[in-house]
């Protein structure tokens, strides 16, 4: 875990150094809330509701690619999982909690329309850093070394951003796992008394509402334009 944190910090410091030198990269401070579920766990599977709340915090850097396009890199702490607080113990619908904490690096290509609305699509790599799996009040896992959940995960991301006021912006983001988050064996899958069994292929599904404070935006756009005129 220490090696992964050091690697993420090194990336962030590299972005910061480049930003100071070139004054082109835009910095971001990010904070928000997730609402998630796990497709394939047979608890919230197929339901529209995203019952598991969580937090998402981190930093980002946006590199303008032209007048309207940019590439965005982020370093996030991200909480995902599934939750159901109703049901009868040992029934076909048990009380259930899966809390999955990730260190995550999303990369997106974004298009900004008239400086107001931004649409983005991309992917992220996430590393599992914490887990808690509880069924009917019984803890089945609270350690990433238990082997139930995959250490590494890849998601695809769709993002919509709009300006709230000056440098403050709002993101609405949807993310879905491209790889299964379950890494345990088939006989370790949960099976309820009603005979409903989880799927070996389980995927995080998540909606996020974030506020983003952007640094260096006007300077970045101005310098990009000067660079184009000089060429």
C-alpha cells in the first residue's frame, strides 16, 4: 500500500511541477458523494436504486489539447459497494453490506462547449485498499488479503460538468466496472436460504455528484492561445 501511495504522490508532484513551469495545466480539488451498487451480487442486481453511499475525494490535472478539448488525470480515494438495510436474516433477501475502498486513477478526454458545459469519457484504474463484507450482521471479510475481492479493477467513465460560479464546477459522473470485482472461488459465493446465488462476474455500478475547484483556468487558456499565435 505504501508503494502505491508513493507512486500516486509522484504523479501528482510531476503534474504540479509541469504546471508551475508551463502555466498550462489546470489543477483541480475534488470532493463529492457516490451512490453505488454491485451488479451480479443478487442483492441490488437489476434494480435502478443505488443504495450504497460513499465519498469521493482527490485532486486532478487538466491539459488543454485545443480550444475545446482537454485530457484530465485524477487521483482519487473512492468508496464503492452495495447496501441493503432491510430484509429478514437467513431469508432470500438478507441484510447486506459490501464496502470497497479504492485508490483510483481516472483518465478522460473532455469536450467543452462554449466554456460552460463539459462532456467527458474515459477509463480508470483502481487499486483496492479496504474492504468490509457483512451479511445478516456477520462479517465475512474485513481484509483485502482475504481474497474475495479483486485487488485491481478497470472502469469506464462518462462525465458531465457545468460551471456553478467562476472556478467552482459541478460534475455528474457514471462509472461501471469493465472487470469483475470478485476474485474468490465459486463455493465462496453467497447463497441465500431461498437458493439465490451470487454471480462470479460482479461489477461496480456507480453515480457520483462532485464539486470541483479549478485552479489556473484563465491563465491556462490564455497561454495556450499565446502558444498557438506564436506558432
